[in-house]
C-alpha cells in the first residue's frame, strides 16, 4: 500500500507546523525539506484528521501556500492559495 496524505508547502520564518492555520495537524507533521527564503515542505500522513486550510495558511504567512493530497502514491491533487 502506498502513501496517503498531504504535502504542505509554504514560506515562513518559523516552522509551518507551529502556525495556527495548521494547528489541528501539527502533531503529525514532519518537515521533509526547506529552501532559502523560508520555504518549507511538510508531510502529513492521512489519518482522518483535518489538516487545516491553505487560505488561512497563506494569510498567516503572507506567502503562497500549496496543499498536495497524495492518493496511494499513484497521483496527487494540488491546490494553491495566495494571501
């Protein structure tokens, strides 16, 4: 069985998992990589819990946000939001 869950991409000075917009999923999130300028990619395995809202994340960080929902490691649905 492949991976089911989210990848969250955003830009912030502090960890995305510590922001209010993702507070419901913070305990299950794992930082996968980061890049210059504060860009971060976090993984959140699907567990039925609400991950949060990418519009809220974009507003809170003042930067674009991407949510990618991966289904059985076969495909991904990507959504984006801007502040």
